[in-house]
C-alpha cells in the first residue's frame, strides 16, 4: 500500500489559500483590484472588526453572467489569460485565477452580480469552497462580494490574526494604494459603520489631498 495520497479538494484549496489570503487585507487587495479590472467608476469597501467579521466590496462595474458568476470561484478560472503567450501582454492585476477560489476556501462568501444587458442578476453563497446557493436575484448592475468570518474553518490561522486595529490599518494601506493609483474612480470606505474615506473621481492631486489631508495641497507641485 502506497503512502502518498491525493489530497481532497477542500484540503488542497485551504493550503493554496494560505499563499493568497494571509490576512483580511489580502482579501481587500484582491477584491479591490477585481473591481478596478471590471471597469467600475464607483467602489465601496465596508469592513467590520478588522475584516475578520465582514469584508464587503460593492462596485458598479461590468458584472457577470450566471455562468461566469459560478465559474469564477473555481481554481485557475480566469478571464485574464487564454494561452501562455498572454502572460507577456497582461494589463490587468491578477491573472492566475486563484484569488476568489482561495477566499471561498476559508470564508463564508456571498456574491450578487448583474450585467447591464441582463434583466436579473444572480446570488451565490459559498462556504469553505462548497456552493450552498445559486439563485436568480434582483440586483443593481455591478458586483457585490461579502466575505464573512474569515478563517472560520481554519481556527489555527484565525488565531494568528492581530488586533482589530492592526488588521484595519493593513486594510487601509491596501485601500489607499489602490485608490491612489486610480484617481478616475470614486472610492468609499466604511469601518464599523463609520465613514473613513470618501473620494470622488478627479485629478491625481485631488486624490492625494482627499486621502492624505488638506495639508498636502500646498506642498504639491
């Protein structure tokens, strides 16, 4: 009898998730970049308790069909690549198709999405890589992804997370990084019910001032 065994998909997904999802800020980074890639001009980030209880990102981007909405949660499912040569012509953020699958492996996830040309959208609920619900839903154009109870099924990983304040600061760093690089997009961030940032589309200078404060206005050329 051999000693080498194939890992169950659920275990393999959780191990792979460790490479992508190191803390709540990792989830925020992946989802914000997806919203930017989806052509959104308005993105809202909502978090609770340092992202451990809730990370929600809503955008008014392209949205997805019901088929794509289901497929995007599979490992190595991506809209960014079709063949190996495409690696040398990337102009998007993620491309390996592992981020959403990794997030779904270690959290309770709900996605609402609709394309402009569709009359109705779709709602999908996934827990620990297992699809619990997929149904038709009346939702606005764009995509909303709610990631709840991160590492609920990997308590050892959850215990390594820092305090809510530390995790929130890491999330703010990611939010600022993406918002700063995309001044043409409006961004809003809400932490435990309180608005932290609300920046409108504008110039790079307006974005810097909006994120870092009015004192930067006089120091910028």
